[in-house]
């Protein structure tokens, strides 16, 4: 997972970023089942948390725009 995160992060393809975000969250949710996956690097976790905040802001803006259009 550490190898994938830095490859797919790109501002030009936010859809890929969101798909990887979802996959990473799913991966982290089941991480306790697999001891070998407990080696996520702190830098990658920080990037994931930052991207989580960005995605939540994007979703908030979309919801606000949808409400305003109705």
C-alpha cells in the first residue's frame, strides 16, 4: 500500500485519488486481521488524513451546491 499511495496521488486525476482513498480506508479497516500490513509509514498516513479532509470538503461543497440548486 505504501508503494501505491505515492504513485497514484495526482491533482490532474482526482477520481483516481478518490478511488484509492476508498480502497485505502477499506484496507485500513481490516488491517488488524493482517500483522504484515501494520507497517504503514507515518508520512503516508498523514497524506491519507489530509486527503480525507480534502475529500470531505469537496463533498460538503457538492452538497451545498445541490441544496442551493433545489
